[in-house]
C-alpha cells in the first residue's frame, strides 16, 4: 500500500511537470511531450492500481488476464492524454472543468474495474453499490482536482516546485483513495475461483514488471523533463543575453559610444523624418553645425582621455539647452549637429546664442580648468536646402565662415559661403598635392649682428610654388594647414630641408651660423617633436647648437606647464629656443624666467613706428632691458629703415632682421648677395 501511494505521488508529480513542459514549448515539441507524458502518467496511474492489487490477499491462487490488463493500461493512457490536452488549452471554464472531470474520472474508474475484471473470478466479484458509486465519485473529484491544479501550475510561477510537490501529494492521495474505496466495494463469495490463475500473469511476475517498468518510465520522464527544463532555462538565458547583445549592437550602430548622442547614421534618419514632416505639414526647421574652437590644442597637450571627458561634458551641455523633441548628434571628433523645429530664423539664433554661452563657460576636467568656444553654422529648411546633403553642406560652410570671422559665434548660411567653402576644399587638396610632388620651397632671411652688421645666421621661411597661383606666402595657406593637421608633415619637411641646407653651408665654412626654424602651435604640441628633431640632426650630422627653434609667445603661454616640458626636452637636446613675436601675448615674468629660451624676438608691430612713436621706443627699451637681465639675446625683426636700425642699435638690440638688411631669398641668391654686398658672414 505504501509503494502504491508513492507511485501515485510520482505519477501525479510527473503529470504536473509534463503539463508545464507541454505549455512552455513549441507546438511541434508539445505533441511529443503530450505523447510521452500520456504514457508516463497512464503507466503511473495503472501501476498504482496493480501495486495496490498486490497488497490484496485471498486464500486462493490469483492471476491476471493479459488482454484485459493491457486494456486497462490503454484506458489509463487515453485518460491521461485527455487530461494533459485539456490543461494546456488557453481557457478552462467551470463547465469545461466539470465535463473533463467526469470524462477522466470515468476513464480512471473504467481502468480500475477493467483491471479487477482481469482476474476472471468465478463467480463474479460483487460490488457494494454505495461504495462503488463513492469510488467513481472520488475518481471524478480527483480528476477534477488534478486537472484544475495542473492548469494552474502549468506556468513557472514563483515557488512552483514546493507548490507542485504539495499538489502531487493531494492528487496521489485522491487517486489512492479511489482505488482503495473501489477495493472496499468489492466482495468475493466463498468458494470463488480465479480463472486467470493458470493462464494469466502471476502476481509475483506482475509485481516485478510493474514496479521496475513504472519506476523506470517515471524516472526517465522526470529526468528528461528536468534536463529539458534546464536546457530551456539555459536557452532562455542565452536568448536574453542575445537580446541584450542585439540591443547593445543597435545602440552602437545608432549611438555615439563616447557621448551617447545619436551618431551620423541616426542623425541621417532623424533628418529624413524632419524633411518628410516639413514637406507634409509645410513647416521649417534649422540644422546647426557646431565645431569646437581650441579643442585640438587641449586634446594634443593633455591627452585624448581629457579630450574625451571634455567632449562628454560638451554633449551634456548641448542636450541640456535644447528641447526634448530636438536632436543633438555627434558626427565625430569635435563636430556636433543640432536639429530644431523653428517658425522663424530668429528662433534658431536664440538657440545658437544659448549654446555658444553654455559651451563657452569654463570646464573643470581632472583638476584642469579648460575653456573652449563654439563656431556654429546654421542652415534653414527650405530656404537653404531641400535635401539632407544640401542642408549639411551649407551649415558646414556657414560654420567655416564663423571660424574665419573670429570664432565663438554663429552665422546663417549665405550663397557666397559656398564659394569660400569650395575654395578652401580646393586649397586642402592642393596642399596634399604640394606635399606629394615637392612644391614647397624655403627662402632664407639673414640675421645680422647689430654692432658690426655681420651675418650670424638665417631664418628659414616657407614658400609654396603653386602651379597656377604662383609663389604663395605662409599667410595664404598656413591656417588651413593647421586646421587640417597637414602642418605636421609640412613642418617635418621644413625642418628636414633647413637642416640639409645648413649641412651644405657648414661644409662651405659657415660653421658659426644658426638656422632658425619656426614651429606652429600644432607642431609644438605634437608628441614626437623632440624625437623628430634629434633624428633630423643625426641624419645631417649637425651639432644641436646650430639649430634654433622659434615658438611664438602665445603658443608657449597657452599651456605653460606642457610648454615647459617640451622646451626643456629640446634644451636638453642642445637646441636653442627663441620666443617669437614677444610683446603680443600675456607672458608672466615668472614663467618667462623659467622657460629655457636663449632669445627673444620683438614683435615687428613695435618696430614699424619706432622712430615716430615714443611709446613703442619705451616698450622696446623695456623688452631689451628685461631680456638682458635674463641673459637672453634680443632680436628685432621688421627693420626697414636706417632710422629704425640706428635706434635699435642704440637701445641695445643684439640682432637685427628685416628688408633693409636682406629679404627672404633662395640659397643661391643669398650667396650672390653676400658676395655683392658688404655683408660679413660671421665665421666665414
């Protein structure tokens, strides 16, 4: 009896677990689970009946007819299949539950009494009508309870395992109760004979087969269900992981990884949506192209990590100052685009002014107080373009106009800007062509010792022999070269060519000359400057003291600590340092004292009106006194008259440079001038 109740419990638990598996899987797999579950549950219920029969004792030999026994098993399987099918339907009304309980209960009762009939008793078994009816009623009630419980527990709700075990105990006791009530209803007259005792299966063999097969089937069914549940759990986890990964991939495809703003792809989609809406509803919108002024210098001097943090802060300020329905996107680098719906261009001007003020406020990144500004170009739909490409190009042209007009502001697009943008694009292409095909030239302007007018060195000045525009001065192309980064390879070429020419002059005997080479702000912040200078000196076997690198005062003072590091590295290398355009910046005397420079060049603006303006003379005198007190050589450039020359000598300038003394010229022309004029080449 204990084993029969255990079998009933196992069969009930297996049925509940199978119901959950059928409900949670695909339709095709559900059919397989329904078939397997029906067999396992039917065998379990049938086995409970025959194990219970083994507990029954009569003082005669007993056996079971094979045909009826198998028929009772088939009835149990069919009843189980119906139950599993019913609990996996979308709905289970009370009427459906009642009908299903009656049908399944009748099936279980039929299985029980068919199994009893398999003994083929003569005379036949007599049944107490009241207990017989009670056993059928218990079968119907147990079936109803089983179907309702299985229907409720088919979903994996919280604490489902404990609930399922408790429900299986109730169902097992109900099924056992039906069996033993039916056995109590049966009575065997004195002298009854079991007709299947000789031709049927003996109880011993039946017990062995039933117990082994039942436990094996139930164990396999449960193990398969558990393994499938674990596999489904892992599959579900994998599916969730894939969903998260897909979501991240979508974000990466449409979102800038650094600032989390929409990227170019998503911007194009938003822009297309705004264009369709504007066409449909006859509205206007503005496209703002934003470029940060001063970002490259920060990025190069303090590193990309600080630059990235700065871009994140800028993005936050942009998002804060636009409406939720507007779009702010990052195209890459320090370029941003903002899309806003407007009624009038003045609305865009208000937002642009707000953005300029917000971005212009100081930033504090890793204890660095940083300041950048915004150059903004604005195009309006439909006046400035009817396609996404036209609006972007025209806003970009307006942004470049803002940069050319002093930066830190905004401009609306005008048709003339396209011409300027086209010219600038052509200039960039021409610069690349010039680098590749050797169109650059160096002219050299002599530097004279003030007391005796002898040449003590030259300054290398860049020129561009343009194939159609002729000889161009640096003012015509340096700004574009710096903005595009082309100034770095151009500067490398200048240094290499100047050192090559210096090697040639030293071989001719001009061993005391110094070659002065200008460094742009972009070159100065390049991390490979010192290594490149050292490699170039080594290439041409020049002593470091034969080279002087000129850095403007504003460049040196832009980030004093970084400048100190770079200049110190160059000074340790043995190269002389000159502070160019002195007097135009805001130098701190404390920093000037610390800079490892050996020369100050007075800005030509003070020399121009030197003879007529007493203030300029006083400034030059003060600079000379300051420089000499710091043991610096003082150079005056832009000397164009004899009066200027005489006055600068009297003020104590050490070196003079200007058109009066010699224009920038090619090396061969410089040599001819030296022979024809009264110049004394120092050291020759």
